[in-house]
C-alpha cells in the first residue's frame, strides 16, 4: 500500500505539470507560503475540507480537532490547535478562520468549539466562519454565532462548495499544518488527517485534554474491524533538490528566536523531543523533519488505545510508517521500506 501511495503522488504531480495554475502554485510554494485561511477541521474530514472549499496548494493553513469532541481551550490543545493558530499569525494576507463540523456532531460540540476557538488571542482580529458540511451530498450550511464574522467571506466560501473524493477511513495521515502540503491520496480515497506543526504528535498525557481526546479517537477507530488500517506520518521539506524546508522543523533549530508564547511552547517541546532522539544534532531542517516524524511514530505508541491495538494484533507496527513529502511537488517517498 505504501508503494501505491508513493506512485499515486508521483502520477498526480506529473499530470498537473501541464496545468498553468498548478505550476504557478508550485512557483509560489517554492518562494514560501502566505495562506488566506486557517482551516480548523475534524480528523475524519481534514483532507476532504480542502476539496469541499476548492482550496488549492497554499490557500489554507491547517489545525485539527477531534471529531465529535468539543475543541479544548487553547491552553488544553497546544499541538493540534493553539500552536498552528499562533504560527498562522505571521502570514500577511489572512482573511479569516474556517471551522467545519460534520452533520452528526451535536449542537453543544458546535457551540462550545466556536467559543473556545474565539479564546485564542491570535483570533481577536480575525473573522470566524463556521459550517456544517454534508460531505456525501456536497452541501454546506452556515452556522450563525456571536463572534466576529465576515459575510462577504462567508458568501465567497459558500459559492465554492464541491463534492470531495471518497474518504479512506482505514488510513490516518499525520502531517504538517503547512498550506503547501496536502494529505496524500490513497488507492481508496482521501485519508483521515491530523495536521500539526511539523507533523509532530505529542506523547499521551492524561492531564492534557487534547491527548485524552486523541486516545478516545484511536480507541473508537481501532475498535472497528478492518485488516487494512494503517498510520502514515508524513514529513515535508526540500527532499527533491529545490524548494523550502518545513518551517516548524526549521524553527525547532532556533527556538530562541520565537517570541509568541503558544508557538514557543510548542516548538520548544518539539525541539526537546527531537534532540533526545538524535545521536548527532540535526544540521538541516530536512534532517530535523525526519527526526520529528520518527518521534511522532514513537509517541503514537504511548497512547493506550494504540498500544493495546498493537498488543492484540489489530494494528501491527509495520503498518506505521514515515513518508517524506517534497514541499513543492507533494511527491512522497518512503523513509524506510522496512518496518520501523
């Protein structure tokens, strides 16, 4: 399956080489990123949201929340939400925040998640647009709320709605929040996705709400019968000889330069975890990105639900892999073909 995912990414990159818009986006991606939107998506729908709103490469920076769970306050969700939202503040062309909810999610989840999102200090001057999405029916319903809104922006988004590709809920991708990278297509459709700074997934901590929610997600997901289930950690950077590195990996090599509180706390943890795992300190962002991927893989095994699934043979360790993605082309390749 890993080989087929890598082949698909290369095929898609080749096919888009004749598309002037795709080539222009790659040209811009090679120079950097300046996304207009911060997209806060549930794990099950993260990849599909990009297609629902027809967001291309570079359009939306990504944060994550756990499906059917209330988004924790920023201090209780530093890696999935607060860190990416803080990183987003540096971009000059920000238009707003988009939060999506599945049709079946309870009203209380919707209301409290929007309230908690609005608590982030970097959202104080950004309009928040919230939508319930029917992913199968390709329809979107606007959610009214009492925080800052931009009606022109909401109308713009609603006019762009399209039907996404099929969801491959047997595959979970962990990848960077970077607007230039997209969850890789699998032979069965779009994977579920957790998008964080540098594709870093924190170790399980029963005192940190977001990891407790993640463990519940893993428990629900791994309890369903399937022999195809897999987890891929996708790190990105300049792996094809051109283009920019992963910003989070680069930032972790110089934590002292970071001033924003939420961002500094997240990058500091990433750096500490990576240093602990490195025999020799990484000299390039690409080396650090690969280390972060390996750390995330190790941290996945600290979640009780994942450890239990491995022990029972539901999720074998050779189904958990690290892939490298080129930032500009989005072509992926295996870091290790052998089981980690």
